C-alpha cells in the first residue's frame, strides 16, 4: 500500500501529507477580527484631561469600526446539504462563498425496505457537476461509510482534491482502489492543528472523539464569519487513543465569535453522557474470563478499529488466537495495522480456514454483520450458509453494536436464529458491550455552551433528532429564530450578520444497483414493489398477420401470483376472457394497433382478477404476429 507520510507525493494517488500552514497572513486576510489583538485596556490617569482621554479612545476604536464596515459589505456565505438531513447517513454538506464551494464529507446510506434490490444510496450531485469549476476541495471528518462511501462515485464526476486525516485517507485509498479510480485521485493528508487555505475558506482542523480513530471537526473561517462543523463526535475523557477532544480550542473559538454551529444530532433524544470507549474493554475481559471453555464470536462495525483492538487485547490476555471474517473488516485491519493505528502482537491473527486446527476455547472470531445484513458474515453463520464457520451450542456470540434505525428487524432475525442453534448471545439490549460514537444531550449542550454560536444548524439525524437538538440549543440560550432546521437542498444564507433561507439547489438520492448508477428511479422501484407484493402474469397472444384472428389459445404464465397447477380454473377463465377481448376488438387486430389491444386485455383482466382474488398482479400482454 502507498506510503502516506510527508514524502508520499510519489504515490499513484498523489497522496501527500498536508503540513500545518504558517497561516498568520492568510488567516488575518480572511478572519482579521479574530486574530487582531484586543486593544489595551484604557485607564485614564488623573493627570490626563478628559479631552485627551477621549481622543486616545477614538484612535484605538478605529480598527473595530473599519472591521464592521468591511463585514457589512462582505458577500453572503451559503450553507446547504445534499444529504444527512431527515436521514441517518449520506452526509454531504456545502459551503459557498462568492465563486468557490467547499464540500464537507461525501457519504452513502444503505437502502431501506422500500428499495428492493438496491445496494447503496448516494447524494444527488447535480448542483456540483454544474458548478465543478467552483469547487475548492472536499474535506472529510472521518472514515465511516456514511461520510466517505460516495467518494468513488463522486470523484468519477468531479476531479477535485480530497483532504482527510491519515487513517481516513488510507480507507479512502482502499475504496478507490476497488473502484479502479485511485490513480486519478488527488488525496491529501492533514492532521489536527493544521490550517488549510482553500479559496476564501481557511479550514482549521480540530481533534475530535468518535468510534473511529483520526476523527476531526472543522472550524471554517470565512470573511463572513466562522462556522464550526462538528462531524460525528462525542466527548470521551478516556478514549482508546489517549487523546481527548480539543475542547480548549472550541472554547477559544467561542470567545473569538462563532457565526454558526453545524452539529451532529444522532443522539439528541438520549439523555446524559455517552460512556467512554474504554468501558467496553473491561466488559470484554469479563466475557472472556467467564467463557473460558467456549468459542467466542464478536460482531461489530468493521470501521470500529478501537473495538476490534479491544477484542484483540482481551484475546491476547486470555491466550486466544483471532480470526477475521468479512472482507471489509479484513481490509480495514490491513490499513489500520499498516498505518500504526492498531497494535497486534505477532502470531495473534490466524486465517479463518485455520480456526478448526485450534481448540474452540483458544480462538476468537471477529466478524462483520452486526446490523443483520443478509450477505454479511454473521448472517451467513446464523443461516448455515457460511463457508467455514458453523454455529454450535458451545459458542458465545457478542454483538457489539447498536442498531442503525431501520435495521432492528434484521438484527432480531439473526439473534433469533443464533438462539435456535443453542448459542449464547450477548447483545446491547442485555449488556453494556457497546457504546455509541455520538454525543448525548448533555455533551451536545456542552459544545453549544462553549462555542456560543449566533446561529445553530442541527444536522445528521432524522427529523425528530433535529428538532430535539434545536430544543437543546434554545435551552443553552440560542434564540429560537436563530435555529434553522433545513431540508435537503435548502440554501441558508448568512449576510451582514443576518441569516435566512434563500432558495434551493437540486438534491435527492441516486440509487446504486450493481454497476448501475442512477439508472433505477422511482418508476423502477414502483414496479419492483408491485412485483414483490402481487406478482406477475404474462399473457402471450398469437395473431394471424393477415386476418387478425387468434391462431391458438393464449399462453398464460404466472410468477409470484398463483401456482398454475393448483389454479387451473382461474387460468382457464383468464384464457377465455383474453379470447373474448381479442374477438371483440378484431378491428384493432386488423389495424395492427397492438398498443390499444394490450390496453384492452390489461383492463379486462385487472378488473376480473381483483374481483376474484383481491390482488392486482402486474399484467404483461405480449402480442406475437405470425
């Protein structure tokens, strides 16, 4: 894999380390008010006349007055979202100032029950493709799929630089390599503390805590003011990587003045504080100690390398080997290990095929599938469909993840199947073997309190999350009229210290089905749902090209509607009605008006089948002219 150090500019991905800028000059250009030292305190001595004191005070206030004039005539700063509002995932946010656009994150979402056959969902980037020359770059907060997953598709349309921390760039490289567009990509490594000048945007990188290493926030300094974009975060005082979120810098920015706070809302409905990631490590030790005679299988998010590290730590402590199941987890462990984000003692990791060579109480299997995904490794194990692992009553299975909204049924199904096989299953509802990577209400209030934003914009959440986060901001003193709950595509404009929603940009979702990108739309989804609910009937009618008469009885094919061999009477009635319809529309046959004849057949059968079965299968008449 490519070296991602400062000298990695020679890699095919053009990846390079982006060192901290000496940004005093550029910073003062864009954010002069924040960097200008405060005027000295004015103490009038007894010997100084009132007139002299007033004269000196006026001189020292002139820079502030000039600054106010400059801000008054500044261009508006626009904020909009192409994903991440009224939904979990698909995060993509835009900041636009004059003729430049800054993109924050480029993520995907997973399909719901209303999207049969769809693999992934990504944002609609029509607005960006129309304004590709304005894009200054894409900055990434962290390496989760809902923040980087759309990049392989976006970078095929937009040739723009991407900036992220070391692990984030490593994960992006892995994804781009799979999609075959790594060589054409312009990837740049940044780190907490860096300041990155992208057009009029001075992007300050701030260390954060989340359920993946190398997570950051951004303070985006513009001539119109400073916006803090949190990305996904929580306040963890004892994180696995030993580095707490940089609350001090957030507090400094709050004192300097924050125009707007754009903040993660995922856990806004949960009271209190999110537990530290280190708590889970203690719980794993307890499970490993109590399961001394059992095989242990741990399912978690592939990207949660802190959790996987804790599993490895407990395995080493209790003398177990670790095998990994799931391609995504294998890839992430390779990247994290190579970059030094995981410490794995030599000889600890074994191949999945070698598990049978060890006693069951001497191995741990770390697997994907914590969300019940049908094709993931844990689901395959539960359904006896895994090529290597077979679940037994001697297994202790730990599901160390909380359900993503919408996945509850799939997870329940997998858990039930595991219980049926006699395994012991430990999951979030029964034990503290998972902590969220997102801040709960008290942590959200802390961030609002120390940044003191003039305006507040909740993002990354379903509508209830956004509303509840807005309520928290109001409790912390942000006026209700300064809190904006936006919809996808809404343009929030900051101008001369005021804010308003001013228009919309194209937005929505693009569906990925196999190699097809955007070729499945609402009409195709509607047909798929129709087929899934009521099935299909194909009516094949053979007609003489000269006389327009039927040559033979129609053929009736049923798929997903009824079993033909057990519904001969129904099939016979369908056949008779098709014959009568063709006979009564001989003029259409003679005129070879096949479209009108198909409509007549469809109309006749629709009415009959609904009356007979209370179902409305999709009807597909086929006319064969001989």
